[in-house]
């Protein structure tokens, strides 16, 4: 009779430990998913920043190439007068 009680107690302890471990693993998976989502959002943010940065550089170069020839022509005239 005592052996059966001891076996039942051991089985209950093992089941409780397994449940606690499973809950801990599920919590760890949820935490990992949150961190993965945060990393993905950060990566997309950096990608959008770099894309916008290159677009701004491209537009500024286009503006400079349209403005500089007119500035150079006036500079040419000023140098010719001097």
C-alpha cells in the first residue's frame, strides 16, 4: 500500500514538473516570437531609411546637374569680363 502511494506521489511530481517545463517552453516561444517581430520591424525600418536616403541623394544630384550648368554659364561670363 505504501509503495502505491509513493509511486502515485512520484508520478504526480513528474507530471507537475513536465507541465511547468511545457509552460516555460511556451512562454519562451512567445518571447522569442516577440523579439523576432521586433527584429523584423527594425530591419524594415533600416531598409526604408536607406532607400529614402538614396532617393534623396539621387534627387539632389539631379537638381545640382540642372542648376550647375546655368551657374557655370554666368561664371564663364564673369571670368570673360575680368
